[in-house]
């Protein structure tokens, strides 16, 4: 058997063969319909995020997730751990929305409202204002370190870190009252957990939006990997019209390019330069595409300058391209049975959740019977002791009455009126006596009825067991 020599491969060469070295992407600024919408959503999401934390409602923070007190305040709504079902409903709505939007138009959330996209857009805007547009930034990074380069980089990173820390501060402000948090921060008295999350979220914002950028979308986000499972040939995607654009090539505007055998694509490369993930959409749909529409705006500008029709790169479907469908036929297939089912289920769940919240009872009661043996009085009456847990979810003090039903002559021996503070929960011992020979020996069903004395329509009936010794 012939011996085949084994030639060792240096470790460095093996690593280069397995991993592609990252090339820094310098997105080119562009204007257009999709760019305008992206900035509208940037402003909307950030005003919502930074502004809502400072809103007041009933002398408290309007939106506050108080984990210590186990209360979630959302404007006039107070949710307790017992309302965990609403979190589950919110997750179901989010999942179905993801399925619906992806089936209709791909990664819309990624391109316009994802925090990674939003903060990357803001950080890029800061970078462009300080270092200049694309060519200036490339030239600056390629130049040796100088006083000018150092000062520009310092100012940029200072603004990035300031914005990132303010973002972390606001995030923590949804879990600790933000005004108290500001005082603690000013006095350097932040708690350990508040300090950790403040710095962690700030660092994550700075690292993801300032340094990692497209790497998060390409390699860290799982959505990029499983989105293809939700696409089909009638999903709207950002697409290059190959039949119209190819063969590509530069040309003189005065020359008939069609006679020269060229397509509409002038091969200017702007679609690649404006892409925040650095892909060439002309190579077809790629998982790195976040459907932001930047390449559409860039290409449309070139088409306008050349005097060609817009839409060489556009939102369309695979079926529309291959079967030459007009817009009406394309949209008819976009809203197909699959998307209608998603939309119907999503609408039904949202409706049921809204009705449930509207009928949300602001009074919650739990009854637990004491484990001790029932007491038998001298007259033969039976006494059972219960622990009544009452929760007032309203943001005003309330007064409740307690009645017992289900057994003739049953009475509550101790105080049956309960005073409750705003948004509080308390436990009360309740002694119930039933006359002799009214109930059979063993377990008997009774009911506790708790009523709001100021609003009788607010009442809760809770079942319990009354034990009669054998």
C-alpha cells in the first residue's frame, strides 16, 4: 500500500479557512420612502420608551413593574401574580403577530422596530454627524492615529456611552420608580441589583449598536435562522428583478443601453453600500437581509437619475416575479388563507383579552380552612376556623362585608367588615358557627360572599368546606 505523506497545516491557516474575518461595514446614507418610515418608527419607539417611564398616574409612576411588591402597574390597571395569565396571553399574541407579519412581508419587525435596528440607526447617525459620511469614515479609519482622529473618536464614543447609560437607566426605571432612581444615582446610593442592570443594559446597548451591529442580526438573533420556515412564494420580500436588471453594466445615458444588450442595472453598487448588513440583494434573498428597504431607496435614486422606471429592487413576491402578476393579483395572493387564519386567530385572542381586561374583577378572595379539628360548643354547635385572603386591586381604600351561605343558621362570630388600603392584600381569620344537626357529619360545602360596601356590583363568591365531626 502506497504511503501518502501528511502535510501539517498551520493553525492560523486552518482558522482562516473555517472563519471569515469580519469586514467593517460603512452604510451609506440614503433618503427615500422606506428611510423616512424607519426614522418615524425610531422616533416613535424612543419617545415611547424614554417618555413613558416619566409619566404619572394616580400619584405614582404610570408604568411600573414592582417586583419587590409583586405588583405591575400599567396606567389604571394593577396586575398581581395571580394575573400571570395575561403575560401568557401577551406572549401568544406576540408569537402569532410574528407568524402573521413574517408570512405577509418577511422581517418587517427587524427592519423597522427591532431595538437592535433602532439603536444601530441612532448610533450610525451620531457617527455620521461626528466623523462624516461613508467615504470620510473609511478614510478616517484607514489613516494613522492623530490628534484629530483621537478627538473625533473620543467625542463619538462619549456620546455613544452617554446614550447607552441613559438607556440602561431608563430600563431600570421601569422596575424601580425612576424619580427615586434618579435621586439614588445622584447620591451614589444605587442598590447592587439596580447598579448591575443599569450597567449591564447600558453595556449591551453600547456593544450591540456601536460595535457588533450587523453581527447581532446575522449570527446572534435566532429569527434570522428560522425565518425561512415562515416564508413561501407569496411572501413579500425585498427582491432584485433579475429579468429586468441583467445583464448589468455601466453605460452612457445618451446611448441606447438596450441596443447594447444591457439591462436596467448600472452596476453602481449603491444597493450594497447602503445595506446595514453588507449583502448584495442582487444575489437573491439571504438570511442576513432584515427587510429595511434601504437598497430600494438607494436603487430608486439611481433609477431617477438615469430616467428609468423605479422598482428594479422592490417589495414583491416570488410568484409575482415568475408569473408576471400585476399588483392587484399579487396582493390577492399575499392575503391568502394562511395569513387570513393567522389574522383571524390573532384578532380573536386580542378581542378575548380585551373583554377579559374590561371585566377584570378588582377584588380577589382566597379561602383556606384551618387544619385544626372543629370545635363543638356546649349546645352542640360546630365551629370551623378559616383564613380569608382578600386582595384589593383598586387604587383607593375599600370597605368589604363578608357573609357565609350554604348552611342554615351559619354565622360569622368575629368582625365581618374588612377595611383595605389601596392596592393591598391582607389575611383575616374567620370563625364560622353552624347550629347542631343542621349539616351531616363529614365535609359540607359552604360559600363565602365578599361584597364592596360602596359598590355592591363588585362581589366575589368563594367555595369552602365545613367539617362536622362524625
